[in-house]
C-alpha cells in the first residue's frame, strides 16, 4: 500500500471511529432513561468497542505512529509503572 493511500485510509478510519463513538452517545442521551446503562447487546453499545479499535488503528496509519500518550499508558499498564517509565 502506498504511503498516500495509507494516510487517507488512516484518516477515514479515524473519522469513522469518531462517528461510531458520537452516535451511541447521542442515541443514549436522547433515548435511554436516566440511571439505565446503554446495553452492549445493541448495535449502539457495540459501536463503542468498534470505535476504540478504529481510533487506535487510524492515527497509526495516518500519522505513521501511535500517539505517545497511548504508548506511555500501555507501557504503564504492562509494566505496572506509574507514568509509563522508559
């Protein structure tokens, strides 16, 4: 895949991921009763999981690397070190 196509594909994945994050929020805000959780059994609930994957993959293709804040968070989680450590 050429660099230009990879960049455009990354932008597309990021935009779709953001939309899949916003749509369930709007749906839940207007239809779900207060105190009732948004179920993951519905398409809207699953949108959160799909959006997280797309938002992680999109910038990696678009920018060529994973954002450093995410790298530090994953290192901290894996190593059990506060702040990510080097």
